[in-house]
C-alpha cells in the first residue's frame, strides 16, 4: 500500500470517527425526547417537560457538532477520494443527496421548532415537533447507511461501457438488505449509547444531590431502554448483520474471528491473539462449533478460513480487524451485565440509593462510544481491500494528484480544529448538566 493511500485512509478514518461521536447520540436521544414528551402530556407532569427540554438542549449541541464535522467529510470525497467519486458517484450520491434534501432539513427545521416554539405550539403540537425531529434524525442515519451498505454489498447498479457505475434501480439501491440490518444494528447501538449517557447524567445528579426528581426520571427511562437495547443490539440485529457478512464477505468473517483453518464445526474465538505471519491464533479460548452455528445456522456448517483465500484478498490489517470486533463484542457483553444489574436494583427499589452502582453508571458512559467506534472500524476494515466490494479496490480509489504532504498537512489542521471544537463542546455540555433544570423554559 502506498504512503499517500495510507494517509488518505488515516485522514478519513479520523474525520469519520470524530464525526460519529455526535450523531450516534442524536439518533437515540430524539426518541427519548419523544418518550418524555408523551409522558408529560399523558401524566400532565411538568417534570417530564423539563427533562425533555434539558435533553433537547443536549441534542442541539450534538446536532451542531455533527453538522460542523460532517460537512468536511462530504468534501473529502472530492479532495481525498476523487477516483472513487468518479466511479461510483452517480449511485452513492443518490442517498447522500436525499439525506441532505429530506432528512437534514426535516431534522433542523423541527429542532428549531422544538427548541423555540413550545409556547406558541402548545403541548400536543410540541410533541408532534419532537416526533418529526426523531423521524428526521432516523432518516438521516438511514440514508447515510444506504450509501455505506452499497459499498459493502452493491445493489441496484450497472457497470457502463464508460467504466463507471450507473444507477439502474433506485428501489434496489434504497432497499438493500444489507442496509436494513445495518440500520437496525446501528439504531440499537445508538440506543445503548443514549441509555448510558442519560443514566450517567441521572447518576451524577443523584450523587451530587441535584435535580433528584429529574434524575430518577432519567435513570428509570435509561435503565429500561438500556436493558432492551443491549440485548437487541446483539440479537437479532447483530446476529443478522453478522450473517450478512458470512454470506457475502466470508473472508471478512474469517479475519474477524482469527480463523485461519476453516472447516465444519468451526470454533468461535472468545480470546486469542492472531499471528498473521504464522497463520494461527495464539492462546485461544474457543467454543467448538459455535461459529458455524452463528454464521450458517447449523453446527456442522463449513466456515472457510483465511488460508482458503489468497493473501491479496485478505483485509489489510487482520489484527486491527480482529481486535476491533472483539472489543465491540466484549464491551457489548459487559453492557448487558451492567444494565441487567441496574434493572434488578431498580425493580427492587434500591438503585436510587446504591451509590456504588450509581458510580458505575456515571463512569460507564464513554464505553459505548468505544464499542460503536470499534464496530464501525470492523465494518470498514473488514471490507478491505475493496472500497466498493468486488467492484473497486481501495488502492484505485484515492485522489491521484494529492501529495502525501498535502494530506498530512490537512490532517494536522483537522486534528487541531477538532480538538478546539471538542473542548468547547465539553465545556458547554458540562454547563448544561450543572444548571438547575427547573430554571429554564
């Protein structure tokens, strides 16, 4: 792999990793706001309105950061990945344009109405604004995922005589089965992240003796939603997404599991260290037959290993892919355990007084961000060496006339700017959390 290609990939990986810290919260948080507004209307309880307004302000800060960090990524398709854009732009740009024209404007318009129009709209219309905001947020995620799903499993296209891809079926492109399960898995992951963030704020308030009634509202909602989403992110959404990988990207599956020698009754690796040079998994702890069952539905199913394919077809970094995948799965298991214990204590009426568990919930919120980052790295590294699976290799996709120095220079500029923006964001979030939640309307 050329030096300039490595830097192009690092540049985009940095940009998208930082960007995704923000929309993953807004996609889940929007629906929590809807739930709080529904409870406020049904129970005629102003406390739920106050909680909804607070999380609306947090949503707005995340939304603003998502916009600021998302726009440069659009430009990077031209500045860093010009040949990819020329080859697949007619297809991929369809969903990106739809995201901007439909979802983004729906989301931004109703965010403004939600933040500033409550007195004019009244309770029920304000609830409708929250619902429209949530729909816009989810649609935004859907259209972006459709573009990514095409890169993972191309549908609805034809390869023209001019050597570029043309859209043949908008329906097949938008209803890509890969996109459906990827969206379901991503939305559940967003709910996991949101649940832990809301639980962390509620736990902090209780530990500090602030906004105690509102803290209990947040904790109850977060624990119930968190318990459900930590299960659903694994089964069925994660399981079905994994089967899509098994059926359409078998080399990726083998690399994710560190499986070099394939065959029936394939083992699922719980722990191990892949040694690519020796083509083996060191110090493994495995469950016999489970990988065959999870991938293809029977314990005797054959799972192909990396040795069944030429090394030129392997992902560029088997080790990074393997560890990213196992970090995601390992943290997901811990999330189930954390939310399960919290739900038990909540059911017993002990959670609000259990300082140890409140400390755990308060300190746990960064880990879903780590898990979702590892999940996206798994998807993107696993697709290699293809930028559009089976159609265009990553080595053919970057901008040929942009030098290594240009890429490194702009990467340093992005890093400095995002560091500044990140610090401003954290300061504003802390200010919001430390405000009296009943003081604003």
